[in-house]
């Protein structure tokens, strides 16, 4: 009886931990987007979307902008004429900003996790948590709905980016598999953990691709060939290391074998990719979730002991990535850190270097970062000195000498937006902003010790059933 109760308690603990992780994974996040050639800034949190016109410091009302579930993706097209949103309501909306009218409203099979536009704005790309990338025409008279373009096969897609020349679309994901496209231009292999974000760096010398990852690095790529050009390790202040991907402990030993240890950013050639559905190539599917059940009454205590010796996290993940209009700078965020880390890009030499760690005025745990058309940095997080859970926007610009970024005064952010973000706390959503400054828990893959792996194999139900059947056949 005692062993059975211990097993039940263990299962109850696993269930509670699973529910807690599930709640964290589905908590609202903050999404920020800036208009490439205009004065607008969009901020989304939970079911709210705020569109700010910085030229007159007013909030813009859009047609049919009521959302039934948290928003996960917001994007302006490169021309600045269109705005797209997508999220957990499995709906993608596209607005015409001049008229503020809703142009398209598409329902997709899965929750949307990322979005981008083609270079001329004529196509919208959006991805879901199941691993599919869809494409749809954005013209006002377009009647055809979204079509599948690329498949990552059951892997959460974290970001999308389209190249400035209109030839490529890049997708990043949780896993090291990219499948199903009619033609993959390249695989960018090198990251040893999930890839969180990507951005094209366009300069007169070259157009390159940058990516950020759970392995705590920002990497520079030739996206056409897939060649890794440079790796920049984003440091974490001593004594301030936060939770990171536990898979690093295992993959670090295999770092010399990219096929085993690398995560991928896949570049799809749009010149040769038809608009019809891509065929999914079936492969090995990892078991979903980290919980399991066992028929052995002794397993609960043994499993609990094994869990205590699991590998510990080592470094902090990079959360977000943005490229300046000039291509000279990248801005990235580190999990659990208040500063924005700024990297200088030497496109001619194909090199990255950290040039500044920027603390914005009264901004803590930024979760999203973007450059505006003037090269200013915008970031969204929490007020540093408040416990209310309200949201806050910080802005920074290059100094007159052009040598470093300086945090702008509080009044640079218009009162209309500041007041709207303060209502997040007043509206009872303060408890749901805990995901700020943290990686989505769904991106982390649990790593098991060798003993725990053997234990799980011995107690898989299919193996037990096969063993029982084999034993029965002998008699």
C-alpha cells in the first residue's frame, strides 16, 4: 500500500508540475512591431492591440480589432501599408492602415506563432505551433485563402523573416528538423539549442542573416549557402544566470557534430517554390510531453531519485532580435536581464561584436525589441520600480557622436500609449505578465540522464506489452 501511495503522490506531483508549465507556456506575451517607413508602433498583449501614431501621439482604432484569445504575432509589411496579427484564436487579420479597414480575415487550423510579409507586401507568411508555414496574397481583391508553403513537422516555429530581395523566406524553430518544402535553399546549422528569432541585416556591402538562440548566442550567416560566418556569445552578468535549456549539457559534448547538435534556421527559395501545398515527409516523431506512466509500483520512488540528478541549466537564452535600418546594429534581449544588448555588425568582414549593454529608463525584463525607421530602439517590459504588473515601453537613440545608444526621456513615449499600457494592471491582467523576460517553456526540451533514459525505456508500455507477448508465445 505504501508503495502505491508513493506512486500516486509522484503522479500527482508530475501532474501539478505539468499544469504549471502548461499555464506558463500559454500565458500572454508582449509583441512589438514598428512601421518600416512610417510613424506607427504596434504593441500587443493578451487580447489587446494598441496602434500608436507617433506623429500626433494618438492611438488608432482599427476595424474588427476584437480578439478572442492572446495575440502572438504582429507584423507591418515593408511598404508600411499593411498590418497583420495572429494568435491563439487561430485567426489571421490583415488591415489597410490608410483606411483602417480590415482587408482579410483568415481562419487557420492551428494557433499562430509567427508572421512576416514578402518584400513588396504582396504576400503574407504566417506559421503555427504545429510546424506549418502558410502563405496568402494580400491584394484587396484576392479571394484565395492561405496555402501551405513549408513544413517543420510538429515543431513550434518561433520566427519568420523575408529577405529584402524577395527571394527567400527564413523560418526558425524549436527542433533541428525542417521538412516538406518543394525546395530548401539552405540549412543554417550551428546553434546547439532552440532558435528564438532571426533578422536580415541589409547593408551596402551585403545582405546577411542573423539568428538568436537558447544557447545564448547570436550568429551571422550567409543564408544563400547556409555558411556560418560568425558567432557572438552574449554574456550574462556573474551570479545572474537564469534558467536555460538543459539540453546544452548533452549537446555541448557533441558540438563537433552539427548533424547531431545543431538547431536550424531554414531558408526557402521563393523563386522556385510553387504556391501549392508542400508534401510532409514523415520522420521520427519525438514523444510529446515529459510525463509518463508506469505499471511498476516501485517506479515512483526510483523516478523521483533520478529526477534529482538531472542536468542543471548553464546559460541564459537570447529572447529576441532586431536589425537596425542601416544594418549596422543588432539589438537582442537576454532571458531574465533588464538590459538590451547591442551588437555591431561589420558586414564587409562578416563579424559581430558586442558594443553596448543598454539599460533603458525604468524598464525591467524587456520581452520584445525593435528598431524604428529612424534607428531608435523600442523595447517593451515592466516598470522597474513597480510590482503592479503594468507594461512599459522604453526608447533609446544614438547620441550625436553616433558612438552609443542613450535612453530617451520618459516623455518620448506618448501619454496615450503609456496610459493604455498602465491599464493592463488595472484590468486584472497583472498576474498574467509573468512571462516577461522569459523563454516560452514549450521551447525547452527536457534532457534525461543515462540512468533515467534506461529507466524510461524499461517501463514503456509498448516494450512491456511486447515482452509479455514474447513470454506468452514460449509457453
